C-alpha cells in the first residue's frame, strides 16, 4: 500500500502542552489500531492523560539519548495498551513519528504489546502482572547504588488480579522504596467484564495503605491534579507512592467511553473518522486502510 504523501494524523501540529500531547496520542493510537486491525484502544485512552503528563512534565528523560544512565525509568505494565505510549514517545522524539505507520505489522519493532526494542521502552510486557515486580528490582538497584533516578510504573486494575503484584506490593515498603511510583489506571473495566463483577478491588486505596504505601487518589484525566501529585513524590519519606487514578475506559470519544466491547474492537474507517472528528483531527488520509499482513490474526 502506498503511503499518502501528506497524512494529517502523522502531521498533527506539534504538542506544546500535555493536553495536546494526549490528544495527538489518542488520535494516532486510533489510527494505528485501526490500520493494524488490533485491539486495546479503550485501555490506551484511559491512561493517555496520565502518560501525557508523565512525558511532558515529570519524567527526566533524553529522547536523543534513550539509554542516558540518569534517566527516570518508566515501565508500562499494562503492555497491551501500548499504542498511545508509542505515539507519545514518537512525538517526544525517541523515534520518527512516521514509524507509527508500522505499528503491529509483520517485522515491525512496534509490536502491539510493548517491546523494549523500541527506543524509550525499558521493559517488554503484555503478560500482565510483571511490571511492578520488575520496577521494584530497578528501584532497589538504584537505592543500593546511590542513584537519584526514580522508577514509575503504570498498572491496570484488572491486572491486579495477578498475585505477583501483591508480592511486589509487600516488597516495596519493606525495602523503603520511596523512589518507586505505581500508578493504577482504575477504569473499572477489564477485558471481559467490570472489575466489580470479576474480582472486586475496592477499597483499593485502603488496600495499598494497609500494605504501607503512601497513597493519593486523583481524577486520571485532570492534568493539573496529576501534575501536582506526581511532582511531589515521594509523598512520605521511606514509603513507595501509589497514585490511584480514577479513569474512564475509552476516555475522550463518546462512543468508546465505558464500553467493554472497545477493549478488543478495532475501529473501521468510518469509526476512525468519527474518532478523529471528536478529537478535533480531520481524517483525510484514508488511514483506516488495514496494513497488509496476510494470514495474521487480529492481536488480542
Ligand atoms: C497474564 C495475562 N492474562 C491474560 C491476559 C489477557 N488480557 C489482555 S488485557 C486483559 C485485561 C484488561 O483489563 P485491565 O487489566 O483492567 O486493563 P485496561 O482496562 O487498562 O485495558 C487481559 C485479561 C494477559 N495479557 N496477561
Ligand atoms: Mg481496566
């Protein structure tokens, strides 16, 4: 398929605010998921604002030097939702925005579950329940070698059903890892049902407090509130920080919001046009065309 010479999704005006970074990320993620006929737009949109604030205002990283030794580490534990992370990394300059066109295609490094082959990505995930344990290890190693960098990790709520998380939740305060920040994308929906009907987590903030974490709750789409909370970590010396972010799955586009089906569904060309319209990005690209990938199953 010949690439269009001008593509308004790839050629969006550069973001000069965290809000614009989130909007560009959402638009590009929808385009990527639609082209690759893959999944997880709902979980990408619920964390888009959190990621945008992290990458615009919080994380000390150098896009021109992704392996900079003093960088803060960000670990996406809910690796299925990586489309919007790739879009934000590209916009920040870790790799060319044009490469987003390869997302999910055979042979591309932009795999549909997050891959450390991509500049700016620390750890490959997708099998849920591994990011927090890895983040604990990185934070402990920084502590033991007197490094000042911090470790941030993003978990999903359904992911907390994995028992490995609860070992890590015990471990971090035991080792006084106040250089560790766990963000929970608390959108209340998993892949096949509501969190409350599959395995209730409430009262989630109290559970983390009982495990000796310092906890704050925030509206996960309020950039100012997110920025204020994450700028002030650690909130208590000697304790790891947990930001319980109340979010909406599919946030930002009316027909995607709080809809279980949009965990797995890929937008067709007409739906993509509607999404981009709601986000304020006109689609003239024909971008809903699927990436030719003969015989490849839809990514789950
Ligand atoms: C260990 C493991 N089991 C099952 C899956 C399949 N799977 C993909 S996403 C998902 C759950 C999605 O819900 P949630 O964790 O709440 O993520 P979000 O709502 O943020 O998309 C599951 C079970 C997986 N990726 N890893
Ligand atoms: Mg969820």
